[in-house]
C-alpha cells in the first residue's frame, strides 16, 4: 500500500489558533492601557467619541444647559458632560469673550481658572473650572464648523481627552 500522506491542515489550524490567541491577548493588554473600546455619540449636530460601555443620559431640566451626561459604570464620579449650541461667530476669541461675560454674572467662586487661549487634545480651546459642592468639572469649549461644543470632565481624564480630540460638527 502506498504510504499515507499526512494532512497539513491540523498543523495549519493549530498555528492559526495560536496566532489568534496571541492577537486577542495583545488586544486585551492594549485595552488595559486606557485604550478601552469607544463609540461615537451622535447628538444633534455633533459627534463625540466616548467609552462604549459608559451610560448615556440626556438632561433637559434643572440648572444649566440641556446636556448629555456620560457616566462610567465602574466609577460614578467619572462623568463627561456635553453641550452644544449653534454660533454665528466661529472665532474662538469671540467665544471666549462671550463665555467670560456669562461666567462673570454667576455666583462668585463657582467658576475659576478661566483661560481664553488654551489647548487640549491638540486643539485651540477655552477652558475653565466649575466648582460645586462635592464636585469639580473642568470645562473645555471649542468650535467645530458652526457649533460651539462644551465638554465638562469630572474625574475622567482619558475619556475626556478622547472626547475633546474627537468632538466635531456632523452637519
């Protein structure tokens, strides 16, 4: 009888399976380095990249502007706040002046560290801090197209940088 030929397929399958395990393990390690899965949150005229597993809630009542609240399921103190408004003047200097005037009319001590010409995630922005009992929110305001986007960050630095870097008008 002729010698029996061994199939190469089982060996190829083993190598392919081992490679797949290495890739998945590598992704898991990469995700553990603050590169969690993200998704684009589309709201009105904007899109912002947020952690995929965070909870999204629209807030339309109470003090402040209508906003989207994006909260970590693992840490209730890690929150992003996202607001938007159309603007006629897309100049960041004009935006800073309008924000400064609006904040000046608020209760003393609530808004601090106003910077009219700042940079976050490689973008020109206006920044300030909102201090309320039990929480501090670092606000970043930017212009994309004809929309002013404000992103408030509370104990969420990696998610905040991703949101700021990705925020954009979508049409």
